[in-house]
C-alpha cells in the first residue's frame, strides 16, 4: 500500500495533468500549483513546486530562483513583467537528464476600444455606412474577439489573426446600409480576451453611436398651392418638408427675404395678394415650395368698390434715402416728399407707421430701434383727383453672426490620405449673403459665396473637403464669414471662428535616427536611444535583438553589443529601423599571474585587458612607470598593469620571468693527460630555465658519466691513448642550445716530472695547510695542473694526470 504522502502526490498529478511535462510517467511526481496562470501584466502570482524527489529547483526564464535539496516544496512570488514569461520546475534525474514541468502562463492586457462611423454614398432610400472598431493595446492578440451590436443585437463577430503575445493594435471594419424608415439605429463594438472557462474577463465596450439614413428634403403631405383669405385677415403658411440632415428653411416674398429657419410663416393683416416661396435645403439637395396667397378686397356680400382713379401724371414721391442698410436694433429715418400738388401724405408700415397727414407735402418715417425683420415701409400720397401714388425704400436689416464655428462632419480623428468634410457653421446671421473664407494658419484654402433668399436671421453652413497629410496634424483651421451688404452698406470685419485643431492620425515614422549608437554598460537602456519618433496616435515601441523581443528598460550589458531592430506601432501602421549598438565598459583583466618571455625578444604585452573603448595601458615595476622595448635578464620580477579608459581604471599584478639560452663561463680548452692517469671533466652552464647538460664523446670502458649538483662529470680511470679526442658539452633549454669542447691530448713521458716530485708535492700541500691554519690566510695556487683530494667536483679545477678537468 502506498504511503499517504505518495498517494496525495499522485492525486495532485491527476488534477494538474494539463501542465506540460517532460518527466517519465513512472517519475511524474513533479507537481505545479497553479498549473495554469492567466493574469494581467504587472501583477504578482504565488507559485509552488512539490515533489517526492529531493533535488528540486524553480526556474523563471533562464534563471534559477530556488534550488532545494532538503525539502520537497518550493514556494515563490513572481511578477508578471514580461509578455513571454516562462516558469518551470525541475528534478535532476542524473548528470545528463532532468524532469521538467512547465507552468502555463498567459500575461494579458485589456485594450481600449474606439468606434468610429463614416457615412458613404446614398442611393435611393438607403445610406451606406462604414463602422470601424479600433482595438488598442490588446495582449495576447491570439485570444482577441470583437463582437458587433446593432440595437443590442449581435450582427457580426471578428477574430484576431495576430499571434503576438505582446500588445498590438488592430482595426476591424463592418459595412451596413440604413433605409429611410429605420431611424436612430444604435451601434457599438465590444472587445474581449477569450480564455474559455479558465478565466472570464469583462468585455471592453466602445461608445455607442446612433445613425439614420440620409436623404434630401421632400414634402411630407399633400400641398395646396393656393390659399384664399380676406383682406385684413391673418394667415399662417406651413412648409411641410422633412429631410436628414434636417433642412434649413428660408422664405421670400416678391424677391425679398422674410422669416428664416422655420417651416412656418405668419402673415399679419394680409392686404395684398402675393406669392410666397419656401426653400428647404440640406447637404443632399433642396426643394422649393410656392404658396399663392389670394386676398379678396371686399367680403363676398359687399358691393364692389369703384375702381381707383388712375393718375394722369407721374406722382411717385421722392425718398431720401431710397436705400438703407441698418444694423438690427439701430435707428433709421427716411423722408418722403411729394413731387406734385397733393391733398396729403402718409406712411404705411408695421412699425413706426404714420397715418395720412393732410396738407403736407413731405413726411419722415423714424424708428429708434429697428427690430422688425419684415418691415416694408410704404409712402403714399393722395392727389387732388383722388388717385394715389406709392414709393417704398429698399431697406436691408442686417445682423452679424452670434458665433462662427468649425467642426468635422465625419466622426473621429482624421486619417492621413483620406478625404474628410469640414463644416463652418454661421449662427443667426442676416441677411444670408456672405463670403466665407477657409484658412489653414494664414494660408487661404477655399472661398465660398453664399446667397440665400432670406431677410430674417438663420443658420448658414459652408463646407470644405480636405485630404490631410501628417504635417497637417495640429494645424489650425478656421473660417471667416463676411456679410456682403453692397456698396451702400458699411465695411464690417469678418466674423471669425474659434480655431479648429486638426487631429490627423498617421503611420509612425522614425526621424533622425542614427544607424550606430554607443551606450554605457549598466547605465544605458534602449529607452535612451536618441531617435525622434513621429506618429499619431502615440506609438508603442518594440526592440528586437537576434530576432528576440527584449525589454527596453533593462540596463544594457557588454554582451548586448550587436545589431538591433526597433519597431514602432500604432493603429494606423508600423515602421522599423536598424541600429548597430556598441556597449562601452570599463577595463577588466582576465589574465594569469605568471608569464614568461625570452631575452632579447621584441616587447609585447602578455596580458591584454578588455574594455570599450580600448584602454590605455601603463606598466609599473617597483611602483615606477616604465617603458620597455626589448626583454633582458634583469627584467624578471613583479609588475603591475594599469588599464584606463573613460569608464574607469583596472590594475593587474603578475610575475614575469625572462628566459634566456644556456651560457658557459669558460670557452673551449685543450688538456693533456698522462698514460694511465686518472682525471675528471666537469661541465656546467647557467640559463633560464636551467639547461639540461650532456657530454658527447666516444665511449670506452674506462669512462664514466655522472651528475653532481649542476655539473655533468666524465671520470677517466687509467687513461690511454684511446681517450684522446674531443669531448663536447652540450647545454640545452627551450630557448636555445650551446656547445663547449674539451680536447684531451696524451702527454709524452719525456716531459713527465721526476718521480721524486710526487713525494715532494704532498709534503708541500701539508706544509701549506699548516701555514693556513697558523696565519688564517689562504693563497690559491695558480696553474693548469693540480691534485686535489676529497674535493667537491663542483669546485674542482681542470687537472691533468690524476686530476679534474673543468669544462
């Protein structure tokens, strides 16, 4: 029966079987909690690994965070600050294999959603529209779904085709048509990151827009062209017209403007038959409606009046002035003078009227504040024969606009390269005889003359189409409306709109970016890269190195030198640029503590420091700055190197040994020997490293080769003529090889000293020894031949006969 602990681990294994594992089934006891992580960018999560195996470790990315050998549970809190974040638990099975379970981590970011609607063309009773849903900063895009709603009913869906786990901007579009009968259709779009049942997120909803079909003005009911009234009656005329956008109405009578921007006109005490014209106008067209008002002179049961007497001469009175341009609310006065004998004179007008005045030949009409838009003063004179003559002044009552504004007809920001329509609204102006000028900054873009048949104030609009460029973003657009009052009117300053700041969206671009850049290790980040970025709306920037997306906030390290690609993105598009980045850093040494050079070799630096830019090197020996060109024996010792660049200084100390070839203290020599005598040949040399020494000679049985200390010794016992010849001493180390020769020659017997001398010589040595002991003074005997007993071979001179030969 399994222990309870193992049973619990097996149960957890079944629960978390969705986590990725590279563990053999029989060892799959490496458990994760939670196995699936779906959290928002920047949040923190608490994770743990557990296993019955003791060798367990937790890895985040390529870095091991915890490694335990005494417990079977690792707990750690991690911050989700990377879009491609990975975490895994490992068990080391042996030196070459390990068991791995990987956490399924998804880092998300809820986007912003903007809905814009652009009207297209109108055909018949339908208007086409384009919906655009901009989803900004959504991650991961592969989980992004967009749902479209019309009047709270789903009518379309979109699924992102992007695969990036980092935030992206995407635009989705839908087209639809609306008929005239469908009013105020409501639209919205919703963006949602769909993680199935594992994680439920609330959709991000755009602002709702309402739209209707657009159509030109048209009559809404049967219309009567003739209206009959009695003289003195009041009558209301109705212009039953509809349209979208709502039309602007204007009325005219006998070519003169009357009430404006209303579909009804009220006539007080009608006394003349006349034709009234209603004009209804919107952006898509206009319609003209004529209404003939017929005024009966007398009631139907009244006796017909006698026809008026026709004057036999021209009696039209003189008006001074005959034309007047008056600002609304300002005073006005006009004098009327008869040109012939009359009974009297009078003014007929709705405001400030003066009744018939007998016995006067001139009469002045005065108004302190003219505020009657339809005032039509009429001066009349009555002749003695009963006939009448009339004259009316031409009065223009004007009013400057209350306000002038510029706005965009299309919703949302402008996009570079597309055509947009701007509208200049002039509010409450009369008469509607204007010159409208459009400006961008101080540049005149467009001029439009507007003349509408109206005498009363109305709202007037001027339109201008613009195809913006990126340099139009932030430009100031305005319009000015100037009343055209003719030569009799005053010179008025144009009424100017408030500035309209163009918001143009365009694809981002890099401007003035270097293709090479130098940064400092540990201090510089990619955020400091000196590059101007031009894009609207604001862009997000992604950096790539060796094809891998990297953080722009992490300080750069020396290993990060290389080629980079920067990519900037907004909802309009993206651009990229490449740059070669060099990471500078202070000097460092990774050198040995011991070096060897050869004597007389050309100077070279055995220890080169690292650093960017390349550091300047200074040599020191015994704390003194030195300059070397060639190596000598005396140059061995302890040195220090100082490496300096603009990022700092580093010091490295080391021992240097100068190697040189072997050297003999003596040169070649010739030695004579006695037949049957004994002798010793010594060979020694100095060098670095210490040389190896060998004798080269013709071997014989009476020759013996041995080593004593640093000497190579040949001992000759019972010398014979065969021993005569050249003996070569060869000293070798890794620097070079030197050779020294000793030539042995046999000495003739005639030249041998007398036998008794061999008795005297020991006595002399004994005597000298005693003398040294007595006087503490020693004087070395000079000469080529000596006999030394019991002496260290390293101190032996060359001897003949029974002596030693030094080489």
